[in-house]
């Protein structure tokens, strides 16, 4: 086996603020066998190209140029939209060098240094970006690139050295028998002086396949005085995603990183392998995640919570000291002290204020529930606003949809009201402050403050002693 080369330690850059980054995202990705462009396939819930752009932003880069194909431009622009990012098109697929050259016209001012990354390398870290950039600046070379030692180097160009110095890289199709076992590969991350990079690319001839390759720049850099090669610390960082098998492998690595980061930050994961956390999720210390929990999208969870088992939470804000059982929460806002029993489903647009309690099998959508309100099991609340201290008993629902008009209407329940078991509130309807409904009532009209209604349709219950004067008329409908 070839001797592993090492590079003297160099202080990494503190930031890529003064750099321009080019992200190559124009490749067809045919091995994915998908109508979706390869770089838009998610890893840990985030499209690969966005992961790379967010990584560059985290490293301080303020000018990011993403090179896309004509067919994928709009879709890629939609996911990389953010500070400092712009998308340009490589009109004809003529290799990575030609794609990098396509970024030149998008430069508003001449940068000193350029970092070129591939959008299908979602496992890179900020540490590696800054280390490569720091070594490039310290070396004084026109170009630097990342290498890795792989146990299975098939598919990668091998680094060619003489007396420890890089002489170039050899594509796998041109490898001699002796070089096929060489484990040092070109990882595909480059740092270069901007003027030299674009001028050399413009003059670089196409190879036998008609492509202009970034890897061919390495030989030109050697001729210009040498090239700096930095060996990545963790080879898994340079794992490219070209097919579904590699996509699954990258997913496993990134999710494991998320689990480790949270545990080191004070979050308890009762069974880490069964806990799935997207790269965009944040969880504060002293929260416990039971087995089978899925935290997805832009979810934020405060401290002291207990989540799960088997809870699924997506794009939601969960405050401190919240308990959530085996429930599904989507695009909801949950304030401190809330308890949610098992098998609930909170659909988009729900807000639960402080100390709300939900029993099991509660479904909600587009509703706000006031402080200390309790909602019993097997209930449905849609397009509604419940005030504080309401008791919404088991089996009660808001009938918010009118089939004849196809209109959804709202229900309002005032503070301190009590909704009896099995009540149907037919929207639009308002239940007054302190009002009550008897069990099984079907309420089709507003109920005054403090009143009690019962029956189908619900009618106001007469005050004590009023029955004798009511005759056969009964109370009026509510």
C-alpha cells in the first residue's frame, strides 16, 4: 500500500468572507434514475445543494454562485435562495471546468480567491472548508485541492506524486495496473487564485470526451510552481452521492452527526438509532426524546420537554416544558407547559397557549386554544378559537365545513365555557363567556354569555321556575 502523505498543520482561516464560492450543480445525475435533479434530493431533510450552500454561509462566505443546467435552474434557485446566493446556467454540459468558467460572468467584482465545491458532497464540514482555504493562503500556490485516502477508491482520479510532491491526477480510465491500488484520490474540492483560475480555464483545451475538467488544472498548477494538497481528516466528508445507495449512506452519516451534536449539547436520546432528526432542527438542553421520534424541517424544541415515543413533529415551534405523546404535529406553535396525549394530530395553523391539555385522539387545524383550556379525547377542532379555561369535553367537534356551499366557517368559544361530551358546534357559531352545552347538544346558533343549551337542535334551558310559564313553547333555539 502507498505511504500515507501528511501536510504540516496550518492555522485555518477564521472566515471565507472575502472569498467567492462556486457550487457545481449542473450534472445530470443519471444514476439516481429520477425525474428530480440529483442535487435536489434531500439528505437529512435538506436538498443536497442547499446543504452545501448553508455550509458555505456558516463558513462566512457572502458570495455563492451555483452553476445549474437550463432544466434545473428554476428548481435549484428556489431552494438555494438566501443571502449572497445566485444561480447561473451552464448551457451545454462540457465538464466541471466549463461549469466553473460559467460563474465568471456573475462576478460583480474581482475576488482574490475562489473555492469550488460540488453540490453532491453534503457531508463536508466547515472545518474542512476553512482548513483548505487557510492552507491555500499560507502556501502561496496558485491552486490547492483536497485529497482523501479511501479503502475503496474506485471511481475517483488518483493523485500522482513524486518524492511526496503532487505531479498531477490520473483519471480512473487511464490508470496503470500499479496505480489502481493507490488509495489517495482527488476529492473534488478546490481553492485557487481567482485570476489564475479563470484565465487558465479559458485557455484549457477539452479532453478526449469533449469536456473541460477542473482536475486538469492541477497539472497546470504544478507547471506554475506547484500545487498544495490537503488530506481531509475524515474521508467520509468527501463521499459523493451519485445513486440511491450513496444517498442512503450520506443520510445515515448526517443523521448520526445530528444525534451526536444534540447529545453533546445536553439532549437525552433514549434510543439514538431509532431517533431521526433533520439537519435544520434545534433542540435545547434537558429535553428527552423517546424511541421512534422524528423531528423534521424547521422544528425548534425548548428545554425540559419530553417528546414521544413515536412522535412526528414537522416545522413546529415547541416551547419549554412541553410533553408530547405518540402524536403528529405539523406547522404548530406550542407554548410552555402544554401536555399532548397520544395519537393526536395537529395540522397546520394550530397554536396552543400556556398549560393547554389535550387528551388522546384529538385532531386540530387552523385553531388557537387559550391558556389552561382542556380538550378531551376523540375531539375535533377546526378553524376555531377557544378562549382560556375552556373545558371541551370528550367526543365534541366543531363542524366547520358546509358541504352545500363548500365554505369553511369559524367557531368561537368564550373564556370559561364548558362544552359537554358529544357536542357538535355547527359553524359559524359563537359560544359566550361562561356558557355551557349539555351532552349531545347540536348547536346551530350563538349562545349568550353564561347560558346553558341542550338538545337537538340546541335550545336555551329555561331558568329555574320558568318552566311553568313556558307552556308548550319550550326554550328558543340556540
